[in-house]
């Protein structure tokens, strides 16, 4: 445990710097993998996940299990709603416009994600963004979904590891 970092994190500026620098490092790592693989290893819901890891590592929603299960449930719910509502073959909502089917897929996927994570007692609010990314058709190809899953694992493992190494407690 690094006592000087822990003391530094007790100040507002120290906590802000810790979160900013480590968030930058972890997201840059994920982005670098994405660049190398030419796949989406950096997407919107990773931002709030990393912020939780480094701004409030003591919160239940910051635990690695919550992040992994939360985003996993979000991916599955998003895919299920996207296909159940017959959206395959249509342009993603940001490109083709929001349709009633996309509204239903998005709202339903967030509701399912919330329901499952609440029942499991594994809250992770950024998973709501993951499920929307999928249910709105932004990333739905199998390789994109695998990339999202890989990025979630990478960010969670690296965030957990960095917090454990530097402040002596996991994300």
C-alpha cells in the first residue's frame, strides 16, 4: 500500500489527479488495442466505468464483479432486444433515425439490464449505456460485440490491478 498516494487522494486535487491520470492510462490502453485490432475497444460506457473505478473505488458499483456482470448483462440484453424487435438490416438509430422499434429496443434493454442487476445485487450504472449502444444498432456485429467484451475485461482488470497496486484496495 502506498501511503503517500492514499494521503494525496484525501485531498480534492489529489483525488482528481489520481482519477484523471489513471483514467487516461486505462482508456488509452484500451484505445491502443482497438487501434491495433481496428475494432471498437473504446466506446462511451467505458468512460463512466473508469470514473467509478478511480473516483470511488469503495462503492459497490466499482467492484470488478459488478462491472463485468453489469456490462455482460447489458450486452446480452441489448442483443436480445435488437434481434427480438427485428432491427437487423436497418441502419443504426444515429444514422437512420430513431424509430418506434429502436425506442422500444432501447427502453426495454435498459429495463432488463436494470432488473437483472438489481435482482443480482450487482449494480453498475454504466451498463445502461452498453445496452443502449447495442440495442440502438451502433455495435451489433459479432466481432464488434467481442471487441466490446474484450475491452470491458481489459478495462476492468487493469483498473482493478492499478487500484490494488497503488492504493492497496481494488476497484
